[in-house]
């Protein structure tokens, strides 16, 4: 029981006649990384919205660290350690990369109200900022403004802000969307490496199959609100239904 | 690592120190070469405290207030009323009471007006200012109405200055104001570089994201609003002994506009911007007023010119000239 971080039991969410999530169950261990794949409208984003608290399920339970969080709002889930980032990058454009992260770190340490000391005089804040910069390989751009960064670095900064809150589970919705094709791999590689170093669990919704099969240890394929297959990349790739619906013969 | 926290020259402690020294040294020089203009330096320093307070809200939190005259009025009337009804003489006590009164007003009004952003906040604050202006005007048995309240000489640091010459009194008052301003400037430097200051900048850039990072944005905006009110109230209180008359005019919306003007003139994205803007505006106003009754027109043209030529204010010009010279020297040293 202790090893299970997140358990999703029989989750249902229908929008009118659309069965966005239709009886999904799975569990996630501490430190585990799960990729969710599926065609448009498969219910991937709805599922992560249910887990992160942006939507309430019609039926089913969500257990996080053994606690039933189904009825909890967004803020309560963030406080318990569920954090997510969105498809669009949202960072603070008039603060440098280091300052962006420092704001997040100061928030986690509960120092937002301190007005009599400079932020950069806090040794623990600066050390934590340096650690996050190093983990995400952002040291070289620490003094730059987000508008001066590549789209890939902006995306990584966005995730780094969420990461700085030290959540137990990070949910990423299409982290490589909008990133130039040649940068997609390096972005995903840096994210995956950072999560492994910190031992943080993650759920990643991703469209790009090449990337998924390169970086995944566990893949969950969805279609029309249901789980088609869940397991290691090879077995998911080998699944007949997955081949027919998702891969369209490309990988056959 | 330290470089990763940006420190533009216009935001540095060194720039503040330089400004304080200039404001101290310029006074005797002006007294000597242009005696009539020396008093405007004192006015300018007082307005700079108000503009600095306004800018923690505008430049750092992204909230534009069109009603900061409300706090100028609170500060000035605190001095007027405590002299008139309590017979107080010590200015230090009056300043503290004025700051407390401004904070109380901010804490009453803030939780309501801060729920609104953008133009709604601006208009809401305009209304608050005008309500207080109406109060000073109509409660004439307390406030003296349009006649206002006359202010005699006040005691500075416990010194009775009734017997000294008027010019000596003005000189003493200038350095008193400058000392208060120096404390206010340096305190503001700490505030904008503190975790609070950075969190406010985060709210300005993207409030939704700030909330997602667990920042209680409404609470922090209330803190910023209160700091802003205390600074502006302090300026109002310092103004009273210099104008020697506290009247509703000090709380009129035109004064709110003036504070906005000063801040934008100097540059809202720089810590020293509002200070530079306040000093320059005060002189421009006094000079323009002396030449023509159409001085509103002159100042209007000026602000339009600044908005076109340097939308980020005069400090931006200074900053970009400095950056250009850095660039030129960099290129020169590379080619050599």
C-alpha cells in the first residue's frame, strides 16, 4: 500500500453523450513515470484534469497517498503534492529565469510575505534555485528573460516552476507541443532526467509516438475513454487493438 | 549566480544614494543661484515619496490607481486636525499617526477594491478619492471646508523653530524631509528586492500562474496596497507644513493624476523612476506656471512627447544610453 502513490478506481466522466472517461482504473507507484497516449478525443486530457482536480468525476474514486482526494478541490490537491503544467507556457516574462524559479521556491518555503530581506540573501532559496537550474540544465540562461529563450527552454522553465514546489506527482499535458521538431527529444530527455534525479512520479500525456517509445518504461494507451493497453512499451506496441487504432500500421 | 538576479543601474542602491546626495547638495546651491526655486526641491522630494508609494502598486504589482490623492489628503488632514484639535506640535508624532491612518484606510478599502483589476480598480480608486474630497469640502465645521486648516510652524525632532528666520526654517525642513525620504527610499529598495517584491512582480506578470504556485495573491496585493497608502500618506503629512494650509485641493483628483504623471514621466519599471519623475515634474510645473496660464497645455504636450519618444519614461533613456555605450566599448575592445 505504501508503494502506491496514486490509485484511480473506475473513473467515469461523460459530457452529454460523449464518454470522455469511461471506467478507467490504474495505479502509479512512487517514482514511476507513466506516458498516456491515444488519438484526439481519447480522453487523455480529461483524465489528467480529473486527477489534478480541474474536473470532478461522475463516478469512481481517486486515492492519493492512501487518502481519498476525489472530493478535494484544486488547491487542496496542490497542497497534498499533485502539480501540473499546461499545454501553453505560462511563466513570468519580466523576471529572469533564476528569479522565476526563486519566486516558486520562496512560495513553497512560505516566504512570500517577507519584505525586510532581499530574496537573494536567503541561502536556502539560492541553493535550491541553483539545484533546480542544474537539474533542468538551465544554468547558462539563468540571467536571461523568458522572452529571450527558445521555445524548448521556455517549456522547461514552465515545468521547473512546477517542479520547484516539490510535488510528489507532476502531470504534464503535451510538454513538447509547440516545440520545434529537432528540439522535442532534448526537451523530453531533460524533463525525464530531472524527474528521475529527483525521484518524482510523473504522468505525461504525449502525442509523439517516437518520443513515447524512446523514453517510456510504462505506456497507457487510451481510446474513446477506455484503456486499450497498459504496460511496458514493447507489449503495448505489440497489442493488436493498439496497432489497429493508434499506430495505423506505421509501427506494424 | 548573483548575476542571475538582475540589477539594472536604475534599480540599484548606488543610484538611490547618488540621488539622495544630489538632493542634499543641490539645495544650498539653488538657494545661492536661484533662491525662489529652492523650495520646489523640498516639494519634489515629498512628491517622490508619494510617487514611490504609488509605483509599488502600479509598476510592481500592475495596479493603476487614479485615487492616490485620497492618501495625500489623509496624511495632510491628519497633520491639520491633530494641530487644530489636539494642539500637537511634534511632526514625528503626526507622521506616525498619518501613516497609521493611511494604513487603516487601505485595510478598509483594499479588500473591496482589490477584487477588481484593470480599469475597474482605477475607477474604484478615483471614486474613493472623490468621496474623501467631498468629505473634506462638506464637513466644514470639522475640516474648515474650502478655507482649510492653517498650519503654523511645527517642531522637528523636538526643536522649537518658532524663533528662527523663515529661510532657516525652510532649510531645516528640507533636510528633515530628505532624511525621511532617504529612509523611505532604502526601505523601498528592500521591499522590491524581497521575496514579497518578487512575488508582487510575479502577480503583475501572470496572476493565474502566481496562484498556481501557491501564492495568496489577494493577500499580497493588500500588503502592497497598504505599503503604497503608508508612503503616500507620509508624503501628504510632510506636505502640510510646507503648504501651510491643508485644503480639499490636496485630495482632489488632479493630485492623483499628478502622481500618475510623475511616475510615468520618470519610468515605472525603474525603482528610481518615480523619484526622478517627481523632482522633474515639480520643477516643470513651477516653471510652466510662472510663464503661462496655459501650463496644463504645456505639460500635456510634454507627456505626449515622452510617451512617443520614450514610452518607458526618462529613466529608460538613461538606461539605453548607458547600454549603448557599454555595447560600443564592448565592440571596440573585441576588434582591438
